[in-house]
C-alpha cells in the first residue's frame, strides 16, 4: 500500500518539491522531520521545532483521515476481500 506524506494534504506545505530534497513548509522551512514526512507520527499535535504550526487540511484535499503508517497498515490488514 502506498501512503503519501500527510504534508501533501496540508495548507502549510510549500508548493515546490522536486522529489529529491526534503519537503518544506511554514512550520519547518528547513525541512520537514522524517517522523512527520514519512507518516511515523501525525502532525495534528505540536511537534518539537514546529513553531506552534500544525497540520491543517488544505482546501480540496482528500477528506480521508490522517493516519500513521502503522494505523494505515492495521486498516489494510482488516479489510474485507471483495
């Protein structure tokens, strides 16, 4: 299962990302920590160094829940086969 960074749905993400450098945003202008960018933790609560700026869903973003990789894996494993 492919999980995109929660940053892709956040209104604070900087618009340009080349796929090689770190994601950046208003909260982390020098690079989003891997814990957040790799969905190890949700950034819906304060995280060290975020200057009090947390995830806020951007307009038009997928309305689905923000899940850590572990939570997404648990949901995937519980799915019913069609």
